[in-house]
């Protein structure tokens, strides 16, 4: 069975982890939340690159078979890197872009992301590479990450902030919205209140699953092995520990461990 490493700047990547664990139930997972250096979305590309390399080295030290960079901000840096990490490393931007194009009927796609992701124009370049005729509109949404990390999921303030970020994109005529940060799918139901339940909201887990199935077919092998999950955090508080348990439910993990990187 494979050991799949996943990392993000915080707990948002648990949406990716949970989706992968449900699709590949006979494999083991190791998750790293770099909570001590959260958020990545306000950092420079050079700083994020340093974090990216340290996190990959940590996961490699645990003998993972492949790594998923669940952080969109780190994925933008990864896309611009030609470094060989010695283990397959997957980003979340390319799968999300392809999924958005598959959903869009009018080729007008909106992207919500951190300032780093938006300023990098990674989604615009990737979408244009896949379809030169696509029209892409972006909106930085920096307040959403701290709201999720604070656990304010069902809160009137969060609903107001989601509306303020999303409505301008809808007014521009987008018919598909990429949730370009792994924290955002935690607020999926909040987004649906703004866009409507049938509006395509693209997040990472489902899109990434298809890429992994194609490039790592052995992940689809059946077996009797029961998946295990180990979570590491670079900073850990009782509040954060409870938030993690809530986000991964009904999955269960071994005791969460704090690590210094």
C-alpha cells in the first residue's frame, strides 16, 4: 500500500486529504499543517519556496511514495520550479483548472484565491494554456483563511465576507468558480448560499483524484488494508486540535503531533 504525503499552510488542506482518503481507502496518509508559518498567501514567492522545500523534505523523511501540495500558494511556486525532488509531487492548480473548463459553458471562469495566488496569475496561465479562448476573472480573498482557521464556519460575518468577494465575479458573468485555496471548500455551503446550489464550485479533491488515478493506477487496487492517518502541525493549540478533529470527521487519526521545521 502507498503512503501519501499531503501538506498545506494550515487546516484547509484537510479538505484535500479527506477527499483523497475517501477515494483511496486502502492507502495510508501523512498530513503536515505548517500552522506556525500560516498564512502562506501573504508571503513572497522566495519565502514560500523555502517553506515548500522544507515541507517536502520532512515528508520524504517519512518515506512517502508521493506528495500532494494542497496549498494553492505553494502550488504556484511549484509550477515555476523545475527542481527534481526525488519523489512525485502533485499540485492542485492544474487539476482544478481542467475541472473548471470541463464545467464552464460560456468559458467565463472566476478564481478566488490568496493575494499570492492571484498575483502569480498561475490560474490564468494554466487555464489559457488549456484553452486560449477562456476568459478568467480573479479576486483576492485574504480574509477567508483566518475565518476558517478561527472556526467561524457558520457565522453571519463569514457569510457577509463570502458575499463581498463572490458577488463581483458573478456580476462579470462567470458561470464557474474556482475555490483557489484549500481553506475555501470548508465554506462550501456558505458559497452555495451566494451562487445557488447548482452553480459549479471547483475545489481540489475531486479534480486531483482523476490525475492521481491516471498517473498512479495502483492507488485503485483493492485490498483489506485499513487506512491510517497521521497528522503533524508546526504549531498546535487545543483550539486547533479540536478544529482538525471536526474537519476530518468521520475519519479518525492517530494522536496529532507537533514538529519543528
